[in-house]
C-alpha cells in the first residue's frame, strides 16, 4: 500500500506529465479549473507531502482529459472510464468492398503480429475462384469478382515475409463440401474436389507460416472471429464486426482460440495428409 508521501509524489509527477501532454501550463490549468495558482503550486512544489482534495483532483482530471484514479495512483490506465469503454468495444459495419477495407486495416495495424482466425466456412485465402463464384453469385452487396479480389488480398498477407497465421476451421464444413451437402448443395463435384485439393496443397506449401486446424463443432463451438496480435479481436455477425480492443478482452478471445487448437481433431501438421487420404 502506498503511503501519503509516495502517493503525493505520484500525483505530482502524473499531473505534470498530463499538463505537458495537453500542451498546457500551471497558469492555464489554474484558470481552467477555477483554483488559485498558489494552491496548485503548493501541491506541485511543496516539500511536505500534500494530496489534493477530491474536488481538485476531479477538476484537474476533467480539464486535462485523464482519469482521476490515474492521477491519484489508483489506476495504471490514464484514460477516463468512458474513453476506455469506447476504445475497448465498437461496432464496425462490415462493408463489402473489393479489398474489404476494414479487415485490411486490421491487418495493417497488426503487421508483425500473429493473426488468428475462425472463418465462417473455408478461410477466404484458401478458396478457389470457382467456389467464390458459387458463393457470391446471388449474394447482395458483393459480386464474385469483388470476392476474388478480396481473396487475393488475404492470400498476399499469407505470402508476405514473416507472416504468422493460425486458422481453426470446422471439420463438418469439409465433410459437407466433400459430400455436396448443406451449404455446398448445388456446387459441382469437380469444383468441390478442386477446392479440397487446393486446401490440402496450400496447407502443405505454406506451413508453418499458415497453420490450419480442424475442430469438431459438436465438441467445441466458436463464432467467426479474428484476433490481430495483442491489439484487437473481431467477431463477425453478418452486417457488422464487433470490435474489441481492451487487453483483457483480447486475452479472453486468445484463450478461446487456444482451446480450439487444443481440441482440434486434425493438427495443422497433418491436415494436408488428412484431406488427401479422406477426400481425394
């Protein structure tokens, strides 16, 4: 527990730092808070430990745009609670553009970090053009041509030097693909076989930069999501991405992904052989 002297020192140091970061001054802070400059000077310069009263600390925090708890050494987060909440969660419309601008921006922001992904079906980077044409033929808001451009963007990321991508996909998606069942009903057998062979080839050629795991959705469940290093996580709900930026939220999503990997029916090192032996 901090004693009065140490807490007073923390307040002084953080208040000075906040004043400098805001491009302000002691005189301006006194004016904007409504306190006498001598009061602030005594707190900032006095030899004897002196803590501000609650009203002064709150007014300084409000004027400088920081957290009063941070000024008083009660928190390591400088942001105000409302700013933390705003930064930690947002809803981002999932615009259907050729490059899928939002996802591309996430990849740029997380450059150099591991990307972890649970796709809705097959990872976009591993889809063939025939499959994309089948999927987007009747889709509202995105043409097959736009989907192909977006796929090539994802593939460029996988191919980039230093790329580190982990994907956990549902095993039943591949089972349905092989059988032409469910979502894949109506896709020609030749196109389905081509897609399976393409996944196997890509999983082998890009390993270990790309690691594809297959999990059983009857044992563990996951919504479509992506984790961009330690920076942010997104959950895809259809027309929107839910975006999470708070550190503890990203850690929670990462732990969920770790559980999918641990529970995987097919390990990334064996997935290419599994597909070839089971389906081709």
